[in-house]
């Protein structure tokens, strides 16, 4: 058992087997180091090279588990040069692990470029799943999870932020935003003013860490409560789905009425105008309803 292919968990050493050539997308903890998976540890210990955002941050994780694999930097400022070097390593038959500073790579970081390039070059890409602040926030936030829309960071400038929030306000799914501590108060005020003061939101801060906090309430309430707070750490904001529109119509009801006096084709065209839904969708639904009508008359 050599140090180069071993990792340590609570003082006990384990050996990691060899890896096939390929790019391994490895999720790392978002805070609590105990959240890393055994498969992630085995992959990092056995990888020929580990590509990371910040060597100083990643070194703390690797040192904690006594992993000695080679670290190299890969971030948005050196992606072209570093990406070419990593692709060359893959071409030489090496195994490359990609990690971010925290959580799952490719979520708001440049890793997608490397994945795309690796696939185009014919190299296999393996997901090694694990911690994600998005999933952690959704699982504990208490807002609907059957549908969610990941937005990431809002624009930094006030006008652009308000414009984007106006576009998001009608999305019928829980919104997931990232925000930095120094822009949190402005973001909360913008959400309250643009999306609506009554809309339920969650502020999820420092998830899995010592000072973990999940604040629940309306956008207006939390914007006011947090307006004087100086906070630190990673922040995920959840916004409840847009309520059903008052003017929303049932396409089946619309088509059923139109088919009383119109052909399938004409009814479908008229329904597109009334509902705003795609013509192909309206035509297929009209065919189904007309078939149902005919069967009912038999």
C-alpha cells in the first residue's frame, strides 16, 4: 500500500484501485467534510491529476484525507491553456479528476468547457455525484420541489437585476438563486419589489457548516429583517413558484367549445390565438377531442 494511491478516513488508511483513462467530474463537500463520498475519495486518490479552481482550497480537502495526487489549476482565467494541458494528459492515457472549490463541478463554474472538449476528443466522462448546495437548499427549504429553475447569480447592476427578476417572476417553478454576502440586501430588496413582497422565499446560508441557517418568510418580511444584517458565507435563495395566472385558460375547454362549430384545423388555429400555446400541440389535442366526440355519438 503506497501513499500515492491511498486515502485516510478517521485515521484508517484505505487503498484506491487504478482508474480507467477519462475525465472524472467529482463532487466535493459544500462545507462539512464528512459529506464526501467513498467513491469520490477513491477517485481523487487514484487520479493521475486533479484539476481544481484554487489549489489552496483544494489542498485543505486533500490533506484532510491524506490524498497525495497531483493538483493543477483550472479556472475561467486559465481555461484555454490549462484545458489544453488536461486534454493532452487524457490523450496520453491518464485519468483526470475535476473538482470545484465546493459542491458539484459545472454548477456556475467553467468546467463545462472541459467536459465538452473531452467528449469531442472521444474521451469518456464519468460523473462522481455528491454534495450540491442547490439540492441541499431544496431538500430543507420547504418549498415545492417537483419543479425548480436554477438561475445562479443575478446580475450585479440594479437595472439588469430588476429586469431579470421581472422575467423570472412568472416562472411556475421554485427559483434557485446564488448570491454573495455583499449583494444580499440589495438582492432581497429587489426580489420584494419586483417579484412581490408576499412571495415566500428562503435564505439558506452556510449549508452543512457550523453556522448553518435557513430563514423562511415572505420576501417583504425577510428583506426588512435582513436589511441591517452583515452576513458572511455561501448563500442560496429560494423563491416559491409564481401563482396561477387569473387569466389562464384550459386549452381543452377552449377547444371543446370551438369544435362545436368549427373544423379540427380551424379550431386548432383559433385556440393558438386564445391560449398562446403551440399550433402543433393544439392540433393534436383537437384531434383527440374530436375523436372522443365521435365515439360518444356512436
